[in-house]
C-alpha cells in the first residue's frame, strides 16, 4: 500500500512512518500536494542461486522432444483462425 503525506506532517509522524515502511508500505512525500520523494523499504538481497539445488525435483518426460501428432497441429491452427 502507498500513502501520500505532506512534508510538514512527516516531522510529527516520523516514527510511525518508519514503522509502516518496515512493514512494506511505500510513503510518498508531497509538497503542496505534489509528490516529490518516495520512501520505500530496503529489501533484503536475494539469496544466491546455487547450481543444481533443484536437481531431482523436475522430471522431463522421455518423449518431450518427440514430434507432435498432426491432429494436435490441426487443432491448434483451427483454433486460431478468425471467425
């Protein structure tokens, strides 16, 4: 959720705004009703991807690369023709 707050109000509500940011909210700072800055939470860095970490979790059918039957191609082409 994003909220917009005028700059003079930020001084009064700074601690509460920081709490909201920590829960994932964005705060737009506005001057005379025009947004001039955005306060956003700092997201933790993504964990590094490790090659092979999902090994054995995915199964590919032995016939994955086998040619598709003509009926499949015909059905596919027929379904995409404009009426």
